[in-house]
């Protein structure tokens, strides 16, 4: 019996195959090229055809995996393990990584048109979100105890998360801040740097002087500040750097003597 997940992704596979055939023949494919993946004839536009065929292959692979594992159905697992009772499903914890991955996909799409830095940043966010989301999904079903699952996840991911996320955070802050300071005028750059530094120092002083301040509030403010900085960096990168006027000495390159417009009389 075919599972629900198999039906969904196999339907996507059929849709992508049909789209690839239509796209191939409408963009210059001939004979049976689109049907034979280019073996007997042309496939039309290679990029679009290749993307659709790749999506069809991914959908088919996922559908076969899902039907093999029966969509991780608890009853199927009990039958396979010869258990008398069906194991209860563990609740899955909420995760914000899908939202982060979608943000990275949007940034990569925008960066592919506007600026390479934005594109690379989007890809980094997608990769990081995929890894984190995968580990969260594994940890949710590792054992029946949520606290033990969280400890297992942190034991595996903490040695990787702390240096990687720290390095990415520093890199993003440096790149975004540099784009902003290089876009605005010289006086505005000094003003922006001074105001931001004062805000950071003041916020750290308030947090240190009031230990009872909620961590959730600090996290929300930090996330909002990081988002504003990232948005400012993207907009500044799109706008480009300001014009720099280079001052050159009016001297000869070899002798170092000043030049003159008129000739000296001998």
C-alpha cells in the first residue's frame, strides 16, 4: 500500500517530468531528446530542462525513501519490531530553522541579481539552517525524554555550533557594518559608528546592572538589532560605495621635484 508521503512526492515527480518534456520541446528540443535525456536529440534549453529533471529525480528519491520507511508510521514500526503495543509518538518541539532557511533562500535569490555578497550569505544561512533543522528532528525522536533529547543534541552540536555560529556572526557584522560605513558620507559614518557603539555600551550596562532583566527580552532585542544590521548591509551593498577622492602629490615620480606649468629660463 502506498503511503501519503509517497503519493505526494511521486505526484511531484510526475509533474516535474511533464514540465521538463513541455519545456524541452517548446525551447528547441527535437526527436526524442527530451524523452531520452538528450541521448537521441536535443533537449532545448539545457539549464531549465536540467533543473526540472533534477527536481524530478529528487522527488522520486524522496518518495521511494518514504514508502520504504512507511512515512515513519508508528504501527509499521511496531509490526517490524514485533512489538505488542504501538509506540506513542513523541511531540516535536517548535523550531525556527525553517523560517531561517526560507529567509536564506530569499536572500540568495535576491543576491543572485543584486550582489554576490548577499548570495553567499543566503547560501550560508540555508546550509546552517538545514544542518540545525536535521539535528533537531533527530533529537526529537532519539528517546522518550525531552530533556535527554535536548542534552544529546547539545552534546553533539555545541562543539560545532559555538565556533561556527560565532565566526559567521562576526563575519556578518563586519561585512554589514563595513558596507554601511562605506556607503554613507564620511561625517555620517563617524556619527553612525559612535551612536551604535554608545547603544551597545549602554545596553550592556543596563543588562549588567539589572540581573532580573528577562533573557527573552534580550534575545528579542538582539535579534531585532541583528536583522536591522543585516538589512542595512544589504541595502548599502546594493547602493554601492561612496565616491572616494584620492589626493596625489604633484611631483615627479623619479626625482620628487615639483612640476611647474611654465619653463624656467636659462
